C-alpha cells in the first residue's frame, strides 16, 4: 500500500499517525489516514464534512485516543488531496452522491488491512452524516454511531428551495453543472469570513487554526459546491428522508442551538423516530461543535466515548 502525506504540522493528532493512497472500485485515488492505539477499545471511522480533510480531525483523533479508541479518517473524493472531480479544484463536485459509498468501502477495507481493532464505530459530521446514514442503511458493520450536525437537510428559505431544485436540475441537462452554485465562492469560507459572525464555531483559537491549516497547505483548500453537487445532494437527502433509521444501530446525535447550515427540523424528526437514538442539543453551539470551546469539545467526546462503550464489552476483537 503506497504511503501518502500526513501533515503532522497541522494535524495535532496522536503520535504515530500514517496515511496511504487507496484506489476505489470506480478507479479514483483517495487518501486515508489512521492513528492506532495500543489495547484500543475499538476503532472510530470518521466521516468528515464537505470541504474537510484528514488533518482537520487530528485533534478529534487525539480526544478519542485519550479515551481509548483508535481512529481512521478519509479525504472524500473531490476534497483534501484525493482526486478532485473538476478541472477547477476550488469547486466542490461529485457526479452522484451515492458514489461516496465507494470511498466508504475503501476506507473500511483500509481499516481492516491496517489491523485496526474491532469493534468499529462511526463519527459523521455534516455531509459525512448524509454519507454515513446511507452507509448504515446499506448495512455498514459498526456497533454505534455519533452524528454531529448531520446533513439530512440543508437550510434554505421556502422561496429559494424550488429555485435550487430547478436550476440545479436544468444545469445537468444543459451542461453547466460544474459551475459554482449561486451565492458560493471559490475561496474557502474560513479564509474569507472573519471570526465575528461566523457560522462554524464560538472559539476564536479554533477558527484561526482552521484558517491556518489551509494557509500552510493550500492544496487542502476547497471552496463552494457546484450545481451538480447541490442537485445530487438534494436528491440523496430526499431519498433518505423516506427511509427508516436502522433499528440495530444505537445513535447519538449532537445539534447546536445556533445551527445555521444544516436543517435542524430534519435532524429532530429523524432522531425522534430512531430506535435507540438520542438527540443532544448544545446550547449556543454552532455547526462545528467538535471544534468549539475546550469545554464543549470535552463534553461531546466524553459523551461519545460513553455511548460507544455502552454498546460493547470493550473487548478488542481481532
């Protein structure tokens, strides 16, 4: 397995991390990274959000490591330093949302090839929450899941929603679906928006860290989504909304009371009907709760570790 870069200078993860190039069944090269843990209670599969990359979750991996878990994380197709999907690498794009399941399969195979200990668990943030829910419905073999501000719907006004559907659908037929969706920018949000009034985190140090990661390694940067991404994501969220939640997967979901990106109504509706599911609302929390103040981070990872441990006898399964 070919080694890939892991930018330890910005990851701040546990010691001994490594990354490798993977080849998906549909022929793309994607990057995955892992942090092992001696006598781990299991391994957490981390599903990042849109625009994100492995190193952004180095601190999360450290928090999990300190609580007894190994972790593995992926650069989804079209972001990080995995294969980008358009000639303009600043635009977030995917041909079909279900294509992300090829990346999931490659990530699970990678975890097994690296002998990362079972049982497996999942943490899925934002867009990763949409991908993760589909994976669970498809039968992903994990013991328990934690979702952070999952993208089961996108916030937009009632007036804008039919326009978003219509324009993004037309773009596919008329061949301009690789262009930026209206109101989006090629420059990443954390490099163009000031801390004051941002929609991600209440913690200034974390917000500055997010920007510094991209300034240190510009190839990791990603701007707004394409019209194609918008259309295929809307279709996937619509399909998922009609499907029941898995009955065999205990689920803990976090939602910030000040969430401004994903749709809280969709999250509340699903969690109200998830067997063995629990919704926790973080007072004052925004979209990036795992990257908020130290107190909020600690409370989330403590609760997540307890949630995972409650579903298993914590015995390492080879």
